[in-house]
C-alpha cells in the first residue's frame, strides 16, 4: 500500500498561513507598542518619549515572538544513566 501524498497546493497554503501569522504577530506587537506609547504621551504631555519607547519595545517584542516561534525551545534530554 502506497502512502497518499497531499497535493502541493495544501503545502503552499500551510506555508502561507504560517508566514502570515508571523507577519501579523510582528506588526501587532509594533502597533500595540506605538499605540500605548502615543496614549501615554498624550496623557502625560511628553510628546515623543513614550512613542519611541513603545516603538522600540514593540519591535523587540515582535522579534522575540518570531524567534521563539521559529526556534522553539528543545525539551531536556533524559540521561539513561540516571534512571
């Protein structure tokens, strides 16, 4: 019995959804950082300070999210000698 192969279009859809998810996570992180930075600037009358901080924190958060998604942490290996 031969295994059934998925059509190539299914793999393209999965890849498209995966990369779309990564892009949206990055964009949303930056947007939220800028939005709340702008909100804090208006609340405390510190025009560009919190906007720039929000942009930087949003960008770092976005890169960190992408990094953790692309390179997930590996589970610790059990030593056979310790069992």
